[in-house]
């Protein structure tokens, strides 16, 4: 189920390559990001879905056993305690694919990243 080795033109195209249950999970994640960051643009970067707002905001990807969520190292550090039940590394959290995503927590992380990007890159307009 690891499709990131292929080239995709859109997030819709990326999501469509997965089984229906995984598609539903990825669409829920996407909807959460869109709700919190409605001005963010969508693109494929590094072969995976990416949201941009004054630079890269967050990325996500589906794998055989988990959904990878990439809110940068600052997003992981800021929510270290809340992310403790999950496997994390410097800029990544892995949510088990067979469990519901913590969408409320993901929303908080995205909100943090929006504020961070607006503060750190106020003149950078790369929302496409």
C-alpha cells in the first residue's frame, strides 16, 4: 500500500490509489486540515500530500501499517506530551492505520503550524 514511489498530480489522485477504508481516513485528515487552515494550498511535494501556507505547513502519507503525519519538528516538540501514545521522530508522527485518527489533536497541531508560519514568514506567499 505504499504509493509514494509513484508520481501524483493532486491529493485526490494520491488518495484514490488506496483501499476505500484508507481513503476515508485520509479524507478525514484532509478535511481536518482544510477546516483549520482554509487558506492553505494543496499540492504534492516529496511525492505526498502537502498543505502550504507561507511555506510548507504539514504533509501526510499512508503506509501499510500507519498514517504518517509530518508537522515539522516544531509541531512534534510543541505537542510532545499529547503525541506520547504514538511513535514519533524529529518531524513525524505515525498513527496506526487500524485505529481512528486523533483529529482533534491533528487540528490543534495544524492551528499551531498556521500561527507559526504566519509569524515566521509573514511575507512569504506560497499557498499554491
